[in-house]
C-alpha cells in the first residue's frame, strides 16, 4: 500500500495528465473540422467571392458579397437586441436576484437556452413577418437577438457574482451611489468574462440557419435597409451544401471558412477592446 | 465599454449598407423580351420546392439580365413552406412538387393557379462496388426492397432480371428521406400505384412510416449515404445522381420495358399523360414504351387575381418568359422541358391572370 | 468618476416621492433597479409568449390525442396519426450522452487552462477551444457524414462490439450513423460553451483561496479540489446547464448523423430521432392543420422536457451540498 504522500503525489499527476488529455481530446475534432473545411474551402476563396453577387449554376465567377454584408447586418441587429437587455438583466439577477422573481428569471433564461433555434424562428415569424406580410432583416435580427439573450444574461450574472465584494465596498466607501458602483466598478471588472459569454453567443448565432429561413429569408441581390429580406452566410452555406452541384459545394465550403474567420475576428477584436481597458489576470 | 465595439461594428455596417445601395443596377431599356413598363424597380419574392431551385435561379438571373429593374427572389424552403407562404401572402408566388390538396386550396384567400413549370425524375441510386453494368429493377422488386421483404442483394428475385451481374451476398442497406419532401411524395405515389399493399400498409405522402432502412436528411443526405456506404440503395432526384456520378437503376415501366432515367424518357412520360383542367396531374407509371416510371411535374402557384397590378403584371410576364425562353435551360440542369401541347393549355391559363378586371398579359 | 461635494444622500432628507415608491436613497438607484428588473422581466415575457404560442398551436393535436401523444410510438403523417415517445427518448438520451462526454472533458480543459497550463499556452489554447463554437451547425453535420460516421463504422463500433458486445448498448448493425454519432457531435458542440464559461468561473476565484491551500501543503490538484471547485460550484453548474440547453436545442448537425428513425432501442449503434430534428425535418413541408399542430406539440414537449431537466439539475446540485460562498442558485 502506498504511503499517503505517494498516493497524493500520484493522484495529482494522474489528474493533471487527465486534464491535458482532455484538452487534447477536445482539440482533435477542431483540427479535423478545420482541416476538412479549409481543404475543401480554400479553393473557392478569391476576390470574386468578396465582391460578386451569387451566380446560378454553370456560370463561373459568382461570389457572396451580399451574404457577407447581410451577415454583418444581422449580427449587428442581433447584438443590439440581445446584448444590452441581456447584460442589464444579468446585472439585475446578480444584484437583486435572490427573490422569487429573480429565480423565475433565471429559470426562464435556462429554459430559453434550450429552445431549438427553429422554434424561435417560427415564433418571430408569427410575431413579425406575418404582421408585416413580408420577410425582413429586422425580423432576422430579432430572432437572433432572442437566441443570444439567455446566454448573455446567465454569463453576466455568474461572472458579476464572482467579483469580490471588496471592490464594491471600496467604491461605496468613496461615495459612489450603488448603481454607479455596480456599473462602473463591478461590471467593468467582470467585463472580460462577460465578453467571453457574449462572443460565445455571437459565435453561435452567426452560424444559425433555421431561424433565418422564415424571418430574414434570403436574397440573391443586395438588400438595402432593414425591411427587405437579406442573404446571410449560414443560409447560403446551407442552400449550396445541400445542392447537387460540385461548384456550389466549393463555394459553400469557402463561405464556411469565411464565416469561421469572421467569428474569429469578432472574437479577437472584442477581447482586445475589453482587455485593454481592464487589465488581464 | 461596449460602445467602442458597437461603434466599430456600426461603421462596418454603414459602409456595407452604402455599398449595397451603390451596387443597385440602373434601369436599361431592352428591345427583345417583354419588358416592364416605366423602368421602375420591381421586387418579387417566391418560396417553395427545393427541387426546381437550380432551374429557377438560372431563370431569375437570365431574366434579370434582360430586365434589370425586375429582381426576383426565390428561396427553397420546401413545398409545404411555399404553400403556407403564398396562402399567408408573405410572398408573391409559390412553388410545389406535390399539388395542393383540397383543404389547403380552401385556406387561400382567393383562387390559386397551378402552373406546371418543369419536369423532373426520381432515380434509384445504388452503391455496389463489385458490379459493373447497370442494375435493372422491376416494380415488385423495388417494393420488396423498400418493404423489407427482399433483404440481400443476391436474392433470386433481383438475380432474375440481372443475370449478367455478379450480385454480392450482402445485406441491402435501404435509405429513405426523413424530412418531408416532394421527392418522397413522388416516389411513394409510384410505389402506391404498383402495389395496393404498399398503399394500405405504408401509405403515400411527403412523410411516411418506412418499414425498414435508415433516414437521411435531404437529397444530399441520401446521396452522401449511398456514396459513402457500400451496398446501399436510395431514391434521389436525378440531378443529384448525375452530378455525383452515382449509378442509376433502370426501371421496368408499365409497358414492360426497362428504361433509364434520361431526359427523353422523362419527356416521353409527360407526353403520355393528358393534363386536365386544373393543370396538375401525376406522371408516375406512365403507360408508354419509352417512359421513365418515376417522373413528375413541378408547379408554380400564382393567384388568379393579383392585388398589386404592377407586381402582378411583372410576375405574369416572368412566368410567361420562363415557360417559353426559360425552357431551353432545362436540359443542362437535368430537367425536361414542358411538352408543346401542355404549353398551349398553360398559355391559356396564364392569359386568365388578372388584377381586378384588367387582364395582365396583353399581346405577347 | 466624480465625487459628490453635496451633502451625502445618507444624511440629507430623502425626496418624498422617492420615499413613497421605494427604499432607495437616490433617483439613480431607483431607476437602476426598475430598469434592470424590466429587462429581466423581458426574459420571462419572451418565454411565456413562446409557451403560449406553442400551446395555442398544438391545441388541435392536444385535443385529438391527449396523453396518448406522449406514450404512443407511432408517428405516421400519411395516416395523420402522431405519437412522440421515440423523439422524447431520443432527445433525452442523446443529450445525456453528450453531457457524459462533454462535462468531464470540458472540466478538464477548464482546469488545465486556468490552473495548470503555463501562461503562454493559455490564450492560444483557450481561443482554439472557443473556435469550436464558431463552426456552423451545418458544417458539423457535413463533417459528421463524411468523416465521423465512416470512422465510427470502420473503427470504433467494431471495437466496442468486440470488447463490450455483451452489453445491450453495443449490439446491432453498425452503420456509423446513430445515437453514438449524435451524442459525440453534440458533445463536441457543447464543449466550448461549458469549458469557456467554466474557465472564466475558475479564473474569477480569488487567488487567496488557492494560495492558502498550497501554503498548507496541498498538491496543485488538491488545492483545486478543496479550495477552488467548491467556490465555483454554482458557476460550473450554470455552465453545464447552458451546455445542456444547447444540446437539447441543437437541430441541424444532429439530424444529419443520428439516422432519423423513430424507434426506441437500447443500442448506441441504432438510429434514433430527436424532437428538434423532427420539427426541423418536417416543418417546411408539413401541410394540414393536424400535422402542423402535432409538430407544435412536439415543440411544446421539448419545452416541457427542458423545464424538467433543469429542475432535476438544480435539485441534484442542491442535494449534493450547497456551500454558501460563490453566489446562490
């Protein structure tokens, strides 16, 4: 029987190796998917891809400029509809959330995060599209915003709660009103973590297809303003990937690659912006 | 703290929105095909079947070249989706592979016309690595395989028609469509016609309870399965089989001949069936020597009475163009053109399109 | 921030209106609480609206099938007969399977990144794990069809059948597509959520706790186990529930690999069908009010299942031991 010290030492080594192994296992599918997407998609990336409108099968040189623009538009709208309410709702839960109302809100957020995106799409369809009698980018933005809301809320709450109370006490002691102490000190400290949650939510909705099919629809041409249907990368990826044509498949993979890079870019820039103001651990 | 980020994104968005507006084409007068009057920009939206999507997107692109101010947006959300959207008036036209049923038609606010726009075929694709030469299937064998009664490739019933092929002693892996689809509707319609037992036990429709096999999503899912898994059989649209170079089985038609799913065979099926007043009919199991037995029309759904006269006229002209000039794009994309005698009937129906009391197509 | 040079709100007389409506000492606090409460209520309102819409939509199906909908295994649109038991089973089984894979791995990743990894490795690796979330669902589905399923069919499933084939979980025809493929793909998709949030949670634990344990002679793992994890428990559970939510609602990727056969089978090799998949597969083409109503009822059931699983998760954590620090549930 190993003595106590040796047992502790070996279990430490065992767990540490298990954690490393877990990380490696988690990264294997990523490498596989990235390799797969890149090898199939890199051939379709060209200047045309970023500047041309889609062309029908058989004609070369088509691109996805309108889908790129559309995705930006939709993500922007989703952030407008999803982040401010989400962050502030999370603040409420962290500050005042110990009541029954708070428990109900928390529960709603958890349940809402499990609603399939197609159901949210159908819901926004009946709320917005049927009323307006046409599809629009606005409806698409609402659908994506609703999808983002629970993740942003819960992440904000959990991370705010972990900020040490001493910071708040210091702020209050210096004369800040409670609301200012929360927003300017606590929220700011938790900001990098919240940015993670927000980026996760954005990354998820950036790739969602189902909710957009019945709200933003799609558009082979440019869409102007918020009231017209708009093309978006995930919808085009889906339409092309399920078609019979090799040409369209190549474009779909290229679009998937671009989508990945787009989310990467958003991720990195959001992190940089937030880190610079707060300072990392 | 998020202000800076939103500012950045907002800048990007406004840049992009500006570019979008700049890229809108300026109207150009054209002499050839029927143009829309007064050069104003017109947007039409349509939704429906996935099957004709490649053809329609070609039509839209070509028509836009001739009439740059007419922008048509067709999205393939499924036949059911197309029926629902045209009924709810969120789109200007619908598209469906399976004709609308009575109760569906009743839900529409006013009368909807079915316009047969093109013809397609459902083929039986298979993956038999050791076999060269084409598989021949009779209706009874096909039903047997999908009913789970014929389980192995070297079953004597299959061997009977394929004496020269070396069929392996492996289990048949059957694949069907899990998502609701016109392809399934056409395929089961055919199976139902040749086997009353199938109609009774399984049924006909866009989604049925398959006795055996694995479900794959979409034509591409079935194609993927057949392509990657040996000893698999599946039913898919012709374009998927030909684009992916999958072998297609020859089927024995009603007249007793084994026919491959060629464009000519599809046209032969269309020629053999009389189109009734409502302009929709099933083309499966057509009684003609050269006909391929699993063929079908795909329809456009258009309101007889258009609320908006300008849009209605633009739509009517586009559909007219599609049924005449548009047909020449069909063959390259694995569709068959509408036969001439059906076209005459369709022309008559298109001339009935109106907005209020005014007929939409004059002259042309 | 500016320091007020007026009389402190704590000693000056409060506005009468303010006293009447609330307990706060200044208008800022008053508005702050109410505005954030309103936005928090938005979540309840949105959820309630969705629930009501689903109940309204499934009225016809509820009336026709009643409780039989939940216990019947027959889903036959051609005959307008609907029963959702296979989908309920498929959803719960695939999500739990995904959690079995994803939770240990995500926790391992989170602990590795926040405690064990050298500083230069943390950002890049953390970033890579989050990249898993950026891959669109449909891309995962296609990867699943062309890479994962064939690999399972040729390598993993035969191996499992050989070594553990006496268990009912590993019997039956090996096709690659099926419950196992579905569970794995879901696990891959929820790992970034659980691990990233867990990582942030672990990072936010005050270092004093960790250092104290180390100072007392704990090994690094013991320090984590004794000082860090209990403090972060609530956050870790929150992360897992977020992951579970994602698993329950996932549609595209799982529908492309799970085989989509509405049968209940104990075997992991067998095809299955989830509630989200059946809605996604059949909604676009469904016509007929009973059919649509049945699909709406499936959505409602998914909703109910999500609620139940959430309650169970909370009860579990409460049972296992609730330590007061680190925030409430």
